[in-house]
C-alpha cells in the first residue's frame, strides 16, 4: 500500500464542547512560520512516531545482528504536498525505544518511481546470488502509476539492511493485467526448501514459489469476498497454548459493510506450501477499533537470538484512510504518522475448540515505567473522579459486580467533566467511545467500537494505554483489543470511574507512566 501526501484541514466537534478547531495546514502547504512554537505539542510520549513529514505502513521488522530493523513507508515531501514513499529505517533491541537510521530504500531513483509496501528477508544461504546473509526486499512499484500497473521489484542490501540497491529495473513478478497487485509478503518455507510469497490481489491472496527470490511461480490463492480490497497479507506458523501447530493467514481488510472492523482480519488453518485451508469461513480480527491498519506480525526473538515458536510480535499504523490527513501534529510538531504499541500475540484455544490470537503490550515496556500509582480497590456507584492527572499513562484494573448494567473509565476528562473518552463494558458488549472528545472522524460514523461481552461473568479485566493522540484498550488479557486515534485538548487530563445500574468494585487499580528517552525522535549516524 502506498502513502498519499495530500492533507486536509482539521476540524472536529467534541460533544459538549461545540466546534473544536485544532491547528492544521491546508493541503500542499508547509506549516505556518512559527506555528510550531505556539501550538500544542501532540507527539506521543511512548509510541513510535515518524521524526518528520509522513509515515504510513510499517513493513515487517527483520532481526539482524541483534536488532529489529523496522522499515516503514516515508514521504519526505509530504508537507510540500508531493506524493511518493521510500522505506525509512528505525532499529530497536526491545521494540519500545527506537533509533532512526534514515532512508534505507530510496524513492524515485529508477524509472519505476517510488517504492510501496513489501517485505525484507535475510537470505542466509545466498539463494538470490548477493551473498550469504544479504538482506533482500521484494517491494511493489507502479511504473505506470495508479493501481493498474503494480508489479514486484527486488532490492538488496549487503551492509546489514541499512541501505539497499535496486536489482535492475525489470520486475521479478510482472503484473498479469489486473488491478491491485501488491504488498508481497515473503517467508521461508523450510519444509520445501523454497521461498513463498503471499500477494494481495484485490479479493484474493495469491501464493507464489521461488528458489532464488528472483523468479516466481504462481501456486494458488485464497479468495475472500465482502472485505473490500485486501491489502498487506500476512502468513505465519505458530504453536498454540495446547501444543497444536497452526497456520495463520492475515490481511488488512474492510469489513464495515457487514458491521465488522477495518483492521487486520485473520483465519487460522493449514498451509501445505501451496494452498491455505481455513478452519472457518469468516475472519476473526486482531483489533476491533477504528485505527489499527496495515498491520504486520513478525518473529519474537529470545535473548539468545532463537525464534519463539509460540509467540509473535505485531504492530500497525495508528490511523485510518478515511481521515488519514486529519491530525494536529502537522502544525504542532511537523509530522503525521504514529504506530501502535508493539504487541506480543499468542494463539489460544477457546472452550468451543476454536483458536484465536490474544494480544498484550510488549513486556519490555515495563522497563520504562517512571511512576507507579497504586490505587487499590475502589468502590463506585455512579461517577467517581480520581485525583490523578495525566495525558499519557497505562491504567489497569479488574472490575467486579453482582448486579450491573455497565462500568468503565472516563479517560482524558476535561476539568468540567464535559469532555472525555469512555472505555468499559455495557450490557453484552465491551466498548471504546471517543465521541465525547476531539477526534479525527468528522463524519461521526466511527465513534464507538464494540466487542462481545458476557455480563454474567461478573468481572472484566481492562488494560488501557493512553498517549497524547491514542487509546488502546486490551480486554480480558487481550482477547479483544480496541485502538483509536483521539486528539483531546492537553488540559483534558482528568480521570474518572463510572458504573451504571449498580455498584462496581475496581480492584487492584494501577496507573503507570512511562519515560522513553529514545522515543522523542532519537537519531543516530548511519
């Protein structure tokens, strides 16, 4: 998938606050001179953000020499209103603190134009002919422009993935005459001693084989209608908590037409090296919020560098193409692009016998805790305002009750209590609602996300990550996750608990704040 460069004026209405206009620049114009000095600052405190300009799709990180190499689509000309993305690189040892390494795959250096999404692999045995250990990237480019001319091209690196060179100007996988032919995800199939590519082809994920990463043969496909144009495919094997080994096929998809999310859809099943067979026809979703797109999963490395077969990492672009250019960070900080927190994902077997992916924030986040506030057990009947103030933190609690309609928390609450973000449970669903604060959805159709919930359980565990422009809610040990962009006023730093239809006890309530020095745009020489 490609990053556009046009920006829209930012205007949003917060419930009870009237028309709330936050700073933004008109399309094709730089921020106003001196604007940054006088504007509110919205750069995240502990989420990855692009140093400047624009980012969208993260590319699947690659483990090289003890570091995760995290590539992403970057447009250095965004604030000038020009299109086109390169691959920029950030490295990390723990997936919390990142160091910027600059451009790895440049744009517009060949007749094929800029580079879109793809994937990089370490060619351990040198199958592609660039030497053992070369890093090879297969990327989408569109020489003719638009979605009708997308083809796959090869770049390679012999300096550990820091810089890449194009392997000629001819595609390694030409377009067969179809639109939407993009986002190659390459994995190593050790069982058959070859490479496998999963490619997004409109309503299908195509599978291809190669011995050398240069020549690809079509093997088959997985077709799924009703989810829009499939993008950013993902394919991996994982060991479940019951010891079963399953394959997972994922895509970025749009299920809103049938009341489903527009995030990362996935199926568990089997893969024989040629065809994927799903356990069930309908997808599950790794995130149920509005803003978790172009997601990638990747191997978790143990301290000794070996791969953990039962755990993967996942991250996504914290945005939505419906309002991708609507953000106050343009004027205040000169950038547009934030990623989700990196997660660990594991495969769980449910009581019904099916399998699902569960998520939790990467444990390395614990090393960056700068302050912990332990509030213990709190009884709430109605609304209870807490003394704590803050705009970026983590809140965890277990809510219990005997008779109740709903309960939860009011995040980023205004001093007068009018504006807030609501997160919790109500009736038969868990929810995250941003309608009560400034947010990017000016149309008002993407305000509350919901997931199923059994109120008769009498309890729910919530872990909520709040940063300057985002909320991520993990429900019941990450069975469901809701991610959303939000733009509360920086003075909206209060916090309250609420219950409806009865009394709730918020047990073991803990607030943690984080200090991630490298997150405030750490740069390093190449």
